C-alpha cells in the first residue's frame, strides 16, 4: 500500500491553527481596542510636524512685526527729510529773491548816490586819423 504523508509548514498566526509549532513560542494576537497602539503610532509623527508648523508661524509673525517696525521707522525718516527739504526750498527761494533785489541796477545807483558817488561823464574817444575827440555830450552836469 502506499502511504501518503502531508507535510505541514509552520503554523501562521491569524489562520486559526489550534496547535502552535513546537520550536517557536506563539505570539499573542493584537488586541483590538480604541486606544490601541495603531492610534498611538499614527499620532506620534504628527506631533513634530505640528510643532514645526507652529514654530514657523511664530517665526513668520515675529518677522512681520520686525519688518513693520522697520518700515514705520523708515516712513518717519522719509517724512522728516521731506519737511527738511521743503524748508530748504523756502530758504532757497528767499535767497534767490534777495539776490535778485540786490542785483537791481536802480537800487545800486541809489545806494551809490547815498554814499556820495557821482555819475561819471560820458566817455570820450580820440580818432587818431583826424585827431578829433568824439563823445562827451551826454554827461551829467
């Protein structure tokens, strides 16, 4: 007669084998519970990510605060320089008006007369060919 032997491999967990293999101790089956290790494993990587996002948000807010204060300070400096520029423009205009007044020939002539200066006679020119003196008729007398 023929004998047929069937060989069985090592028992796998979760297949419902009644007898564990003799060489290795059986592992206990995972316990299904709501607060099990699977939920704990999925939360663990999220904590560093959430902390990273919070740190980035905090750093962004601090950067914006510093940037805003620098912009406000620069705006104050710009306003100050604009008012200083306006004042210097007014002063330049006043000085130009004063120079224009001082360059007026009528004013110069009046001041010269007040100092005792007299207006000179018209210039005289000598014609070398004829030996005549030309000019001198429009002098002040």
